[in-house]
C-alpha cells in the first residue's frame, strides 16, 4: 500500500512540475507540491528502511525513493532562493546514471507484467532526470518544453494511474 501512496503523489508532482515547465504554473506556487511530495516520499522511505520488517530489499527501495524526495526538496529550494538549478542538474545526472542498473536488474529479474512495467518506469524516470541534467546543468533551454510535456505524461503513466490502481486494490502485487 505504501508503494501506491508514493506513486500516486509522485504522479501528482510530476504532472504539476511538467505543467510548471510549460509555463502554466508560477514559480512561487510549484514549491508547495514539491515539498508535500518530498515529505510523503521521505516518510515512505524512512518507514521502509527502519520500520518493522525492514530488510535488504526494503532498504534498497528506501534509498531509491529518497532520490525522488531529495529532487523534490531541491526543486522547491531553488524556487525559494532563485537558484539557477545547475547543482540540481548535476544531481539529476547522478540519479539518471543510478537508474540504469536499476532498470537492467529489474528487467532481467522480472516475472510479471508489473515487474516489467516497474523496470520500464525506472528507465523512463532516468530519461526524465537526464533531461533535467541537460536543461539545468548544461543550459539546453531548447529542451524545456519537451521536458515539461514528457514530465506531465510521466506523471500520468508512471505514477498517477498505477498509484491509484494500487490504492483502490484494482492492482494487487504478490508478496
């Protein structure tokens, strides 16, 4: 159920950050969702890492979830202090590189449609983080609109829909 909670709100923040990149939300407004989802994913990660039943798999999941949390907090921080985002851009490169082995491991050990979908999500998220590296660290502003559209779309298919399906029980994961 925690995965559904996290994915649902990741879907919301990606959707809204994409719309923000497309110029439809003001810089002063976007930090609200970034901070909220940063705390939601932080709470999920901390429970996964330190809660009852914590093990190697839940600690790995927590470490990967914190990549999202930290990104959202940094986006909010940059909006509040008018930073140019280059530091966040370089962090996004670190995360994009990290997602490559996560994708390959997930894909190579997949047994269910969900397993394959989740591996593909990591590839998709890694691609988005790489786009953020390009527009923030390398200043390739010509990619901003594409990145915004891609981010909005990802919010729907990697977070919002599967998160909602998990929360409603329409999608059940095997333990």
